[in-house]
C-alpha cells in the first residue's frame, strides 16, 4: 500500500482552518502589552530599570510565602505580570511573542489565555511550596512554559497531518528550548525553576482541558474533565502542604508603619528640645517651668512612643525585629534621661 503523501504546505493549511473559525483577538499581544504597561507604571513608583528591590515587587504583588500565606492569595495571579528589570521583561516578552503567536493559532485566543493563567498559577503554587520562605518571585516565565507544554501536545497529536520537516523543526525546537532553559535554571542563581517546571507540567495538562484538534481525533470529554480534576487536586495538595511561613507579612508591615511613625515623632521631640534650650538660654524659664515643659514636651511623647513599640509583635524572624529592638532601647533610654533631668531641675528649684 502506498503511503499517503502529505503536502509541504499542510501546516499552513491547518492554520488556515484554525483562523477561519477563530475571532481576530490577539491575546498574545495583549498579554505582552499588559506586562510592559505594569513595568512602566512600576518605574514611576520607584522600581529600577535594570533591577527592582524586593520591597517594590512585594508592594506590587510578588509571590512570597509570608505575604501570600498571610491571606494575600491573589499574589499567585498578580506575580505573573511582574518583572524584576528590563532584561527580565525583554526575555519573557520575546519568548511569549515567539510561542504565543503559534499557540494562539493552534488553540484560539481564549483557550490560550486559559492555558496561560492555569500554567502561571500552578507554577507559582509549586514555587511557593518549594521556596516560598526563601525567595520573592514574579514573572511570566511559568505561564510561558505552560504554552510550550501545550504546544508540544498539540504538535504531537497532529503529527500525522504535519509535514515531517515542519514537525521536527517545531517540535524539536520547543523541546530543546524547554530542556535548555530548565537546565540553566538549575545552574544559574536567581531563576525560579519551580515556577518553570510547574508551569510546563500544567500547560501539558491544560492542553487536554482546552483541546481543539483540527485533523486529529477529537479529545473525549472525560479526558478533558479528568485533566481539570488533576490540576485541581494537584493544586489543592500543594496548597495543603505548604511550608509554614517564617513570619506573618502583616506583622512586618505593622512594625514598619509604627516604627516609621516613631521616627517622625522622634524628630518632632528633637525640635521641641531645641526650642526649650533656646527659651532657657534667654532666661525666660524657671527651673520648675523648664521641668514642666520637659515633662510635657519630651518625657510624655517618649513614653507614648515606647508604649506603642512595646505592643508590637516580638517575633525575631521579622525582618524589622532588630530595628524594633533598637528603637525600644532608644526611646526607653531617652525617656529615662528626661525623667532624671526633670527630677534634678525640681531639686535645684527647691
């Protein structure tokens, strides 16, 4: 029996069939635009062009165990659209443009968006499970790896209807890129390989959920439902076994806010002290008057600051724990010295 000869342009024919029934929605370009827009807005809010400090990323929704597990689960989604510098954004945008256009033509725009989000979310969950306490993470790479996983499954299912050379070039290129990038993730520091691997696996499964064969046999509905159940169960299992966060992010934010207020109050107390010194130098105050003003303008504010600081969480794992300890010692020492000065002034007055 003679084998059926596949025309060289059959891959383009497949694309033509897809586009004939696909709305003209360029989700790939929209996703790139969103990533770029978020980055530009972050630049206006203090983010660095080449690298952004972790605090900036956390303020914008990066994934981090103590913050995400402190009730801010939305970070699993927001982290997909954050980038730590222009090079990070550029590399992810090029990869998304390359694989996104092809995958969008194969699956359609809204299925591509579903794969992108599922892969990004699952990748961030796995990242949280493996390194949630150790790293602040963000970026579109987990979602992009999901598109590569979905692309591979689509090509494999349609392989009998694609020119052999086209199939080898597309399938081999996607496999090579995925293996090379994941391998580099184990070698180079600062790469969230857990998000890459999790996104890649989730993209493979999501391609079954959103399967849209052109010439291959239609995916049975039970397979799509089963794949959705797998993603849901795997995500639930990972979330149920997350490592305990080292501290609560809300406690850290409370420390920073209160300490910042105490610093501002300390500056005001210093100005009050200079004013009292000027009044005393002019000879307008008696010992008793000076003692009373020191008590009101110096001692009582320090006592109030010390009480506010004393009520803060004392978790030594908090990043601001040492700063809290410093200001507790400082305010108590200044309060004690001002009390002693008041006592000495009143003795001299007597």
